């Protein structure tokens, strides 16, 4: 057996910079009420959502990603040429081939990085972070761009009063690079495929080929109560495991950035986790809606931009959603 | 030892009070969680999980939909508690 040279990676990895892009059009609940029989009060009490951003035809998955990535690269203090890999998590880019990551990599002027898409729903950002960390420590990449991007308005049934108000569009990006000390904890992640039906696309794309035109364009549907129970009580356990794995006690934690699915889930998770009041909690869902893979980096960017969190803070991030899949980890904020 | 119906209703009243802020005395057997007590579908999940812990029962998602009144929940718990 020939001897293979060992990898020469960095000892550790860290998030170096973050950037976000929110579409120009702000959609308040009043617009949602044009197509469902509900009320602003009902929507706010069930979800905490007051408004969300919806992308215009020009604000494509690639265009939003390139904007967010440019900001993250600038925030990280690196150049596009230093990006060795681009990981894009999305469920709402409607052309599978080629991966949208290659167009985004080209769009930011990154040279010839490795570029690929992943599909892990609302946990996609955490999955991407975990891959990026491995690539940096392994020596496969010096700097990795991780993007979560969605146009969920394209997958929303505006006549479904249980989901019409939930979703929004946007892109969030981070640059992950080398670190001298641990600044990203172990990831606690997994999947529960027995619950695959609780969050799902209503029709496969092939329904258009095989059976003519379905009555409605495919959309995301969910079993609200089942998802709520899983998200609050099972994900609180996962979040606790991520804290334990990183050796972080409640008093050491500065910021909690859960996936921005619903304010009720966030509030109940905070209660279940018994987080001290000193912990800053991301509540970006109020004005952004649920943007799936984009929600955590968007919320992170806003907390830092508004001064509610600061560089060097210790943050617990947890994504969870369709699959069902989840990923939680503790990171040092850039 | 299994809880009596009286104890179950008292326990549910405490849970509903803590989660939804409904006065304990309003939580009566014939009261509907949604229509009378203003416990919405998501709070109902929290009530169910708290009841599972308190009374050592499992209440699967499919069964939660059948628990319309406090009496329904009390009967279910009485029947399924170990």
C-alpha cells in the first residue's frame, strides 16, 4: 500500500463574515388577507409574523445569493478569489441542473471553486456549515461560502389559511475560514424520515408530465400541530445536546438563533430550554417570515447589524424542518 | 397510583392556567378548549405535552384532535395512564 500524504488543513474553523439580502417588496399581513379568510390578529397570534419580503422576478435565487455573498465576503475581509468552495442550500430553485452554486460562484468572481447545492430544508444552513468546517480542517478548502437562499413565495399556496402567511424570500451567506482556536462546536444533526409527510411539497414536479396539469402549482404543506410539538420539545433536546457537546453552560451563552419558523415555536423553545434572560434571542421572523435555509444567517446578520449581538459572542444556532431534519451547533459570531 | 378524575381536572386546570392564562375555576369538564377557554391549536400541543409529563401518559398527535373538551382530555388520561 502506497503512503498517502496527510491533509494539511487548519486546526479549527470559524465564521468570518455574514451577509444578507432581503427582497425590496415588503408584504404586510393585509396583502395575505386578500386570499384567505383570516385576520391580522389571528396571523400575529399564531405566528408572530407581521410582514415578510417577497422577491420580484429579477430577485432570483442566484441574484439574491450573489448580493448576500458579496456582503459576507466583504464582512470577512477576504476576496472572492479566496473562496475555494461554494455550498448553496435551497429548496426553491426550480432548475436542478446545473447546481445554482456554480452560477453564484461565477457571479461573485470566485475563480474555480468547488460548487454544489444541498437540500436539507430549514436545517440546510447548519448542514452547510458542518460541511464547510470539515473542508477547512481537512485542507480541501481555505475559505468556504455557505449560502441559504429561498424564494418560498413561489411554493406558497395563497389560499391555504394555515400556511399562506408563513413564508418569505431572501438570502443569507457566511464565509467560513481557518481559526487558531475552536470557534465552531460539534454539530448535533440528524433526520427522522418517519415524519417525512409532516412538511412536504404537495405534488412532485413529474405530476405535470404524467397526469397533465395539477389543479394548483406545488406548494409546501404541513401538519401544524405535529411539527410544532416536534420543533419545540424534540428540538429543545437537540439544542441542549449541542450546548453540551460544545461545553457551553447557560451562563456562557450570549445569543440564541433558532430557525425562524414561527414566533410561537421560538418562545416555547426558549421556555423549554430555560435560557437565562441575559441571552439575546433572534426574533427576525416578525418582519421576515419563514425563509427556510436563509433564516439563520439572515437573523444573524440583523442581530449584528442592529447591535443586539456583537462579534465574539457565543451563539447557539439550530435549524429544523422538512425531512424531518435538524442541525444544531454553537458558534462564535463574526 | 392512578389519578382520580377530580385530580386530573385539577391538574389540567393548573396546566391550562400556566400555558394560556385561563383562570383555574373556568376549566370545567364541559368546557371546550378552543371555543370556551380560547386555547388555540399550538397552546393545545403545549397543554398535551405538559399533561403527558404530569400524568405519565402518551397522547399521540392523531389523538390530540379528538380532545375537544376538558372532559375528553380527562377521560383520555384516566383511560391511558399507567
